[in-house]
């Protein structure tokens, strides 16, 4: 577990954030089935477990993590629209299948002006051809692919480092 110990130092070694920030973790369609859905591709961790670990990393870094999952595109869009008014400073999102189809979800992210890290459990570039295109990668400050559930923790740490940068 050397990488976990080294990773946990990232928050403590980076500059302390000016203030606690809110980070919104969004998960798209079918991610509520994690743990049972194609474990050979997506792993055996449940979404609840992934969210709890991500929240612990956010707390360790001095931030608050809000989470939301929906199988409905309009609900994800509405959640993104509310984010800025609720003081959210950063988005971390696994859009699921909407990665490859949703211009509307992309436009919602752009409308908020919030920085985004895109996360995927699997390496989408090593899968079917239609999964290679993302409507989010070019607007994201970072993209994490293929690290499994740990990718979420890495995304929260990366968001914390970005939030610690001077404005």
C-alpha cells in the first residue's frame, strides 16, 4: 500500500486551501449498479463505497464532498445548474454513457464555469470504438481513465491541488 501512503501525503504537502471548498461528485447512468455490473470491467466496489472513500479524501484535504447519481440526463443537468449557487467550487464527474452522447450535459458544465475533472473506472480508449469519444475531455482540466475506483480518489486529490492554487 505504498502508493496510498504516498498519495495521502499529497494533501498535507500541498499548500493549504484558503478555505474549505465544496466539490460535487456526479455519477451518470448505470453507475448505481457498481459492484454487480460487469465487475471484470468496472470492479467490485459499490458506488456507495467509492463515494465514502472520496469523501474521506476530501475531508483529509480540508474540503466537503457532495455526491449525486442519476440515470436521467435532465436530473444531472439540473444538479449542475444548482451547483454554483450552492457554493460548489469544483466538479468531478463520471458521466457514464452520457460521455459519448450528451452535448446538453456538456453545455451545463460550460454554463457554470466550474472546473471539471472527468473520471472513468475503465480505460475507455481500450474498449469499443464508440467509447473513445468524450464530449467532456476537451473542457476538463484533467481526465482520469482506467484506474478503477482509485481514480475517484485521485480526482479528489487533483481537485484539492487545483483549489489550493492562488486565484
